[in-house]
C-alpha cells in the first residue's frame, strides 16, 4: 500500500474545495462590488434590464463551476495531479476578468471571456473524470458508463462556439436591447440545464434516483 498515494487521495477534496471556495468568494465579492458601483443598473432603460440579466447569468456561471467541482470530489477518489491544484487559480483569473468585462457596452469581450470560462471548466472536469476512471475505487459508477468520445464533447464545443460567435456579433454590431437580452437568456438557460445534468449524475451516483 502506497501511504503517500492514499494520503493524497484523502486530502484532495479538502485542498481542492478550499482553493476553489476562496476563488469563488473573491469572484462573488467582485460581483457585489459591481452591483453597488455600476450606476446603469439603477437607471430605467434597456441597459439596466440587460445589466441585471448579465449579473444573474454571471452568478449562475460561478455557481455552476462550484457545483461541478464539489460533486466530482465528493463522488470520486483519485490521485491528484499538479493540474488539479492549478485549475482553480486559472478559473479564478478568468472569472475576475469576466466580472471586470461586465456592462452592456462590453458584451463582446464578456461573451469571449465566458466562452473561455466554459472551455477551461470543461477541460478541468474531463481531466478529473479521466483520473477518477483510472482508480478502481470508482468502478461502481464508471463500469456502467463508456469512456467519453469526441462526440460527447459536441454540446460543449457548440456552446463555446456559439458564445464566441455572439462575442463577435456584439463586438462588431454594438447591439444591446433585445438581442443582448435574448443571447443572455439562452446562455442562462444552458447553464440551468447543465445544473440539471449535474444534479442527475449526482443522484445517480449516490443511488437517490
């Protein structure tokens, strides 16, 4: 029995969730600062409507990342890699950039940064699943699920591609109003669906239905 290996597996949930919780707390603090300092949110008109929907969508993104990470480390055990400790910081930097890019006048850069956030979170989640599948302690879950193929990543690829396309659209057109509201609403809906999937796999893992 490799004592160091087992110790690393035991400490991973605490270390990873501690790192991520610090990063997410700082992101929420920045988001709160935006709420209290952005005057356009409290002026009647489309900028305020779009601004509040953007705030809600950003909050959903932060929450979704937490749910994915938390559910993974509570369901599975694996030997951590250096990347496991690095990804929370990378995600944090991107989240901070995302919040700094908020505002109806910066929808293009904001969508670019949100696309990058999704891409990094997907990569981090996939790497953790690969490591978990390689550990026999997780066979109860993975023996009924085939390894991921490129086809399984198609929804994530489409999601990121659409966000990049929206980024170019808003960057070049300068549109706000209802196009921005529709784009943000669709993005929020996709996040809610991913939360549903995360909950589904959680209940499946713990035998709750």
